[in-house]
C-alpha cells in the first residue's frame, strides 16, 4: 500500500504576521480618514472611558453607520479568514483568528467608538461562509492545469501568494480534487417589474460556482462516513446593469442597477452513498452549514456613505428607500440528496438557518407617507434598514438530463428587529418593532449546445416582500424574466 502523501504543516507564525499586516493597514487607513467618522466618536483615551468600553456592557451597541459600510465587514472577515486558512489552519482555527481580528479592530483600532455588535457578528460569523467558500474556490483554481481556471486562481490573491511562498515544498502540490464541480459564467438580458414602479430592461452578468468536496461523490460503490472538514461550498453573484431611468432622479448614477451575492458552506456532515456499476443509486449527506446573503438595489442619494448621522440632516418625509439586505445565516441543518440514473441526475439541497440581518424595511416608505420617520431607530431613520434576528429556509432542485437542466428554488426569510441597544438609544423617541419577510421562487431551464461548453438559458423569478413598523404595513411583488448564454467550465 502506498503511504499517504504528506500534508502541509500549519504555519501559525505566518498566519499571525499576515493577519497583523491586514489589521495594521485597516487601522492606519481608518485613522488617516478619521475626519469622515467624527460622528462615531463617543469615547476619549482616558482610564474612565476605556474602562467603560472594555469592562462594562455600556459600549456594546448597534452602530449607526450606513448600509454600504456595515455590510463590507463581511469582506474584511473573509480576508482575515484567508490569512489563516491559506496557512493550512483548520476552518475552526481560521474562524477563531477571524473573531480575534474583529475584536482587536473593535476594541483597539476604533478606541473612540462603541463596540459595534453588528460589526463583530458580520465580520466573524459572516466571514466564515464567505471566507471558506472563497478559500475553497481559490485552492481549486490554483491546482488546475488548464489556462482559464489557473487565471481565475488570482481571484483569491492570498491563497496564490501563500502557494507561491510554499512552491518548493512537495506537500504544497498535494490536493484532493473534489468529487464534482459545477461552474458557470453567464450574461444575458432581464425584464423586471416591481409593484408601483416602471418596467425595467437591463443587461445581466454573473457566475455560479459549486464544489462537492467528497472524492467518492457520484462514483460506483458503497460509502458510509462522517466528514469533519468542508463538504460543500458554493458562491454565486448576479448583477443587473443599466443606466438609471430619467424618472429616478434621486437615485445614484452609474450602471449597477442591483446586485445579489450568495455563499454557503457545509462544514460537517454524515455522508452515505450507494451507486451500482450502471451509475444508478444515490448520495446523501446531512450536516451543519452556514451562509451569507447580500442584496442591494440602486440606492437613493440620501442612502449613501457621505450622509453622516448627527452631522447631516436625516432624509425628509416621505422617503423612497430601495430594497437592500445583508443576512448572516449563522448555523443550521443542510440536507443534500442526489439520485443518479442512466443519463440523468436529480439533486436537491434543503437548508434552514438562524439569522442575524441588516434588513431593509419594506414598510419604511409607506410609514413615511403616513407618519414621520424622525425619532425611529437611527439606521431606520437615516438609511431605511434595521438590525434583526430571524430565520431562513430554502430548497433547490436541479435536474440534468441529456444536455437539459432545470432548476427550481424556493426560499423564505423572516426577521424581527432588536430594540434597546442603538448607538443613540437615548435620542430615540419611537423604538418600535419592525418585522420583514421575503419569499422568493425561481424556475430556470437551460440546454447545452453540442460540442461546446455553452448553455442557452431562460428563467423566471418572483419575490414577495412584506414588512411592518409598529402598526403600519406594506408589501410589494417583483418578477424577473431573463434569458442568455452561459459558459461552463
């Protein structure tokens, strides 16, 4: 029997050095631009103030920053995570380093500010699914031999840099290829209708990348085992591009109409598979997963980073905030089942999570027409979103048969706002409850062109939103019809 290939040893020293460099850069960059954040300064460099920050709960607050600043803490968490994972630490060890980096930045780097609860959750817990999927994709691309995937490896520069540092070590070449991968880059056209707004046509571009990290997946044989490393990773992005409508004079200029980003990982699972020599059978895994979602419609000009709480006046009633949300799907069960037949494959993925969300309020615009929004939660008043706890679920089914592929998806979310820990809690006149729900469905069909890695696709999608602030409710319905061409690799 051949001895197993040696694996790279954990490089703790280099991991801490790279994390320190990132934290140092972030801290210096923050203080070079300190004048942009003076509304956040609530503490001085005195023993009394810093004792309050470090040793009491008084400074533990949701901050009042705009949506575009707060959601990007997940990107920072993903970068922190890479410095550990790319130095061969486990997913759990990398999560701990990400959490440590977040704590350092909140307590030390931003010593003038409150300890932002939302930033710590989004950086550490959100950084895990984003960072792990990013790491797995970067590692996969790096170890491919064809030109296009190798170029895509540079989408994760930290993995590429550390692989270059380790290039002379034979163990750096060891890589277990995934049992299955599905990767597409696509472009096309989309027509969108939203309740109370004009019909919009736009160009759409995006990618969808999935890896099943079980080498035996889909191969004949009987397997039973517990998997304690990443079992499945996924990352997808779609963007609608168009010039803003003449009627949208209050929205931001540019081409980015809306963005939908999603990433998911399953870090532990019980796996079983039975497939005969004719490739008939099934694969089943049941595990724990985590995910991250970001959605942003073209914002209005007063929903921007340049608007500062307490310095600039809040928007004037009535407002017209556009859809947005960031959700950290913290943890939950994931059931992944595939049925294999002769010439066809049916796969379903069903999951459910506990959530922490920055939820764009569906009811805020209607509320502002009936009552004033002045005195509501700070982020609701200024930016149209609230911090919330809740839950999410989704079911996706993919059927592949003779070059045809059909995908169906249904997902739902419910989020309930958290009261009592606003940064400016003493100034809030109405800390009323806000609730938001989203239900989405998708049906998409595609056909692979013979002899080419291209697929023609068409799809239809619906989104139903409902929201409430105090006793004011509102709802909206949106449909999207799309068609285009996808490149598979």
